[in-house]
C-alpha cells in the first residue's frame, strides 16, 4: 500500500509541473494566457481538495480510489495544457 506521504508528494509535484508550464505561457504572452491562468487556478483547487481525501484514506480501497482520481485528473490537466499551444 502506498504511503500518504508519497501520494501527497506525487500530487504536489504534479501541481508544481502544471504551474510551471502554465506560468511559462502567461509570462511569454502566449495566446492561451487566460486559459493558462484558469488552469493554474484549477490545479491549486485540485490540490486543496485532494489533500483532505488523502489524509482521510484508511484502507486499500480508499487509496485505490484516490490514486484513480489523481490519474484521471492528471490526464485532464495534460490534455488542457496541450491545447494551450
């Protein structure tokens, strides 16, 4: 079973990567700057909702559902970042 600490690190790293990529788009004045700002806000909101879920996970099934939600959202974030251009 994965530890809460490692799952939190994974989520934090994912959010930092999204923030870094989106910040580059905003700073460079890309055409998707507004969308990048919204994506950054979504990433922060995702982090803030996931930490309590991770802390509340008690058994293997809880961790599995948390991991599945993280994977699903990560794919969604990558798809949105790719659309930024």
